[in-house]
């Protein structure tokens, strides 16, 4: 979890992300403060192609992970026009719980709100599907980093 190499291990395991840039990685006072910048590589649905640019498929994730409680709190800010920021909110937390015998369960809780009439709920479902892929890739990357000999 604390490895600065995590983002590179993640990008190799997920096909919907073109790149992940480590912007900040600071460990201190029992916590990890991490900022990652993502650039997606996704196929947009036909209705969105006229409205969504490549730049709009980028975002910054700001995470603070408490090493004592094993809880991370995160926020996501999309790379969109400042005027449009008020229409998008994403934040939450995840908790790592030991299941014994070297197994860990991650419990993710969060909110994604795209406050755009009609297309908002559809886009939220698309975003949630992509987020799940990223969390699955992060889990695979964590497994591979944890099993290095």
C-alpha cells in the first residue's frame, strides 16, 4: 500500500487507464498522503463523443491513508472546466481488514454524483464500472507487490 511503485504496477493491470502519474507520495505522522493523476483510455458511448474530450477523461485522486486504522479517505477531482466542477462530486473511504492467514479484505464506500439531468444517472453507472476496474487493478498490483521475493 505504501509503495511509490504501486501506480506503475496498477497501470500495467488495467486496460482503461492510459497512464497514472504519481504527483505526491509523503509518509509521515503515521499516514500516507498520496496524489495520483489518471488519464483514461476509454471508448465513449456514441452520445458522449460530441461532448466529452480526451482531457475530460482525466482526474486527480487525493488519498490520505492512516496506517494505524488502515482507513483511507479519498476525493476525486475531474479535469474539467472550473465552471463544471460544481456538477461532479466523488469521495469516500476504504478500509483494509485482516482476514487472517495473510488475507485482506478492502471495504470501499463512496459517493459519485454527476449532477446533470437525464444523462447523469447513466454516466454515474459508467463511471462506477470504470472505478471498479481500477480498484480490481489496484488489488492485483498490491498482490503482486506483496508477493515479491
